[in-house]
C-alpha cells in the first residue's frame, strides 16, 4: 500500500495533480523523545479534508500516526486540532480552502498530549462538569422524577439556543489567551454552558452556577479577546455568553 501511495504521488507530480505536504507534530511521551514535526507527502483530490489526508497517511504510509475522530461530519467534536496555527475540526477543513501546499497539523494546546494529535481532554470536561451543565429544579423529587412537560415559548428558547449547539470540541479552549496563562480558568466552553442553562426558563439552578462562575478562576478572568468565538465551528459565541454573565452578575 505504501508503494501504491508513493507511486500515486510520483504520478500526481508528473501529471501536475495537486500534492500536499503535511507537517504533523508527533510525540509519544512513553519514549522520552522530544516532540518533532514529521513530513508526509500525499496526492489530494477535490473535496479532500485534513482528516481524509491524515487517514491516507495512517492507512498507507505510517500506521503509528495517532489521531482521534468519529463522525467525520462535524458533530462529535473529536477531531479538533490546530491546522496552520488555527484551531479547526479536521473533518470540516477542506485542503482546497488552505493557502499553500504545506500544512502544519498540531494537537490542541493547554492539554496533555497522550500521543501525536490525541490530547487528554479530562481537565476540559471536568471544567464543563463544574458549572452543572444540566437542568436543575429546586424540588429534588421533581428533578429525579419529572411528572410533566416544561413548555417554552419561541422567545424563551431563543435566549439560549445558539449556546446549546456546543459539541465540546475544545477548539475555543485551545485558542483562549486566558487559558494560556491560567490553567485553572473555567474556560469559554464551560462559561458558555453556564449561561446556556441559566437562561433556560425550565432551569432553577442559576444561584449555584453563579457561585462557581463568580470565583477566582471564573468569569472575571476573561479579557474579551474573542478568539473563542472566532474558532467555534458551531457558531456558538462564548465571548458573548461571558459578557452576558458578567452583566447579569
Ligand atoms: S463553544 Fe464551540 S469551540 Fe467551544 S467547545 Fe463548544 S463547539 Fe467547541
Ligand atoms: S470527526 Fe466528528 S467532528 Fe470531526
């Protein structure tokens, strides 16, 4: 198979079909070897995404390359990585939309690398859990055994619906300059979810969430750089959620 890809690349060069050079950050903490950039050259085809390119490498050139993915359609949030220095979903990034024929691919920042492009997302999910991202009712019996539907008007739904699109991909977290200097900072994803549930007319947990948010590593650490909102692949605007949380408080 390796020979096949190599011969496809040579044919592509000869026939002037586009080829791409991927520079992928590799690291295996078990070996003790420092992270390095490994170069792979492969032919591309129309519609090819960075995830397709990485899978071509993995299937045909280097099986040791490690990455995380699942849905291949921008839903599961597991293929987040830095592509040419910007946080993106690999499955949603077409090679044709990138400038040049050399693409640098790196893991998300501020998370421990397990191997190559796979990071340990546990601290990210822990922060999410801290803001109690679920419906809370004052009556515990009602919380555990709801007996009726809680209807909403369109207007009530509009208050939170854009923030409900979060797929927990981690792109905003990796792009955030506050996370860069404070690893205990809750982060844009968690704060956006605090706002999402606080704004839901069916929820009664605002008080307990605000206690978490109004803390040393909470909402006041944000300097409104807005990079979180720039990179979010689902159109969530965490910077806006943080501003609205601050305003409420
Ligand atoms: S807010 Fe956007 S970028 Fe951040 S985790 Fe959710 S979907 Fe990903
Ligand atoms: S593989 Fe699921 S979002 Fe990319």
